[in-house]
């Protein structure tokens, strides 16, 4: 057995669980063992994007976890950061022109 951590965060709270899994367990299987689907309403661990220490895992069904890994479950973005920056820059430019 190896120890890993599984993390999920919302604006209101974050959940961090230490989980023991068999060596050779995939990322997706480790998420299932974590039990977070029962704690967080609407969380679909079968399809959610996930990363290990901030790096997105391209194929969680095949990627095997290592001892000490920190699995991070990602939520969908509410707004595109590039679009927000573009709107902010346009607003700043408009403010400079109106002075």
C-alpha cells in the first residue's frame, strides 16, 4: 500500500484526504477510493479533469499514482481568464481616452 493525498476545493471550502491505495492504482481508480463523490454533490469523478501537483494528467485511466502524490480535482472555470484580461485592458484603454 502507498499513501497519496486527494484534494478538492470550492470557493467555500477545501477537502484534503489522505488515501492508501495499492501500488499500480491508476489516478481515476484512486479518485474513486477517496470517497469524495459521496461528500461533494454533483462531483463526477469519472470525467472531471485532474492533476498531480498542479500538472494536468492527460490520461487518468492509465496514469499510475506514486507514493506521496497529491491528486488535485479541477472544477470548470466560470469565466475564461484570457477574455477577462482582454475586457479589463479594453476598459483601461477607454478610461485613458476619456481623460
